């Protein structure tokens, strides 16, 4: 699997960047994970929108969904230009009925419900889910393909269940929205120490910190995590590519 970070900011995109969005590729199958503000613009540095085979959503907060509408319009215009004749399946939970309904657009995008208690198969990927601690229903994802595993926490405060869920993951894409001396649990987010605790206990091979704060020295997050977790630690950044 190849992971490309399209956007990694929490809340809103930093200037000339994007909030949450990740492109995962395996055997030519292109899966978009979340679609926050700015994601469509920077996705096009790697692929055209009509080249997506599927998309999946963790939850319906705007920093994860803001570009879904413009993605729909991109697919529409590309259809008029004769480049797109497909219907993009967009997988999401149904606990937000209005949000889920908005995923279906003409014959260009189809909202497809996943059952979080069941394993989902999309192309070459096998995906399992874990409900997170967040103000709205949100699901972490464990994605397996080609004998490798990527775990994406989505948005969440710390919970012990992440340890077994992320066990031995090759890449742990973990939200880190607060510094170690801050308590993000009330907002439904983890701090650097929470991220490090999970990564260490789960024995993950590589930790990628994402959903980053807009203030402070981000290198401090890495330093704080490194006091707990001794594996490789990477700060997410636009266009970062990793082979899982």
C-alpha cells in the first residue's frame, strides 16, 4: 500500500494546505480517506478526481467533509468533458442521516453505508472499525492489504481500545491535536503523550502524527512522543508519501 497525505490539519486548513484527507493506493485501486477543506485541490497534484475508485468517511465534521460537494461538481464537469462515466462509491456510517444523504449526487456519487460492527471489503482492502471518543459518531479504521496494516484513528480522545485495535500496525496514522501539557479529551482529541502511549503499547512499527494543531512548535510534539515511543515518528505534511 502507498499512503499519500493530502491534508493533515485539524479544524481548518493552514494557508495553501488542507485539512484531513489521505490517498491510499494498492494494486492500482485508489481509495480516498476523508475529504476535508482543500483536499480536492491538492488531490489533483497526484490524481484526477475521476480516477478515484472509492472514498470512505470517518465522520461528518467539516474538516473531514468540506470538499465533498466540490468533489461532486468536479465529477460532474469531468463527465461533461467526457472524462468520467463512473459512479464513485462513498462509504460512511448512517448515524448522521442528513450527512449520509448528502453523499449521493446524481449518478456520479453514491453514499454506501458501512456497518461498523462488520468487516468491510473495498477493492483489495479489508477494513474494520472502532468507535472513537468524539462529540459526534466517528470511527477509526484498520485497513489491511497485501499483508500490511494501516491504522487511522480519525478524531478521538484517548481510549484503551486503541491499543488492541492498532496492535502491530505497520503505520499508525494517529491524531495529535494537543501538546503534552494540554488536555484535549473534552474536545474529543489526543495530545502527544496519548499518541505515544498507544503507539508504544500497540507495538506499531511507524507512527505518523496528524490532525495537527495550528500553534506552537510542531517539532515539540515529536520530542514529547519520543519520550515514550522509541520507534520512528513522522509529522504528517502535505504530499508525504509512505509505502506501508
